[in-house]
C-alpha cells in the first residue's frame, strides 16, 4: 500500500500549502486595506501616483494568490 502512503503524504502537503496560502491571503488583504486607506489619505493631499502603483501591485498579488487557492481547491 505504498501508493496509498504516497497519496496521503501528497494530500497532507497540499492541505498545508492551502493553509499557508490562506494565511498569506489574509495578511495581504489586510495590507491591501491598509494601503488603500493610506491611498485615500494621500489622494486628499494630492500624492496618489506612487500609492496607486503599489496598490495595483498588491492587488495583483492578492488576486494571484486567490486564484492559486481556487485552483488547489478544484483539484
């Protein structure tokens, strides 16, 4: 039943990776919210160009992680 042991190990590894990605997703979402708040403050002061670029980069990273999580859950 060596194949079953291998399968169990792969499932455990996948579950651990999903958990890690979920935690990272939560962290990045919180960071995104923080940066969006800073962006709103900066826009009020007229300095939004730099924040907008960082916001977009973070948003793309969060969306990529969410997509990775979804594809892991579909398999």
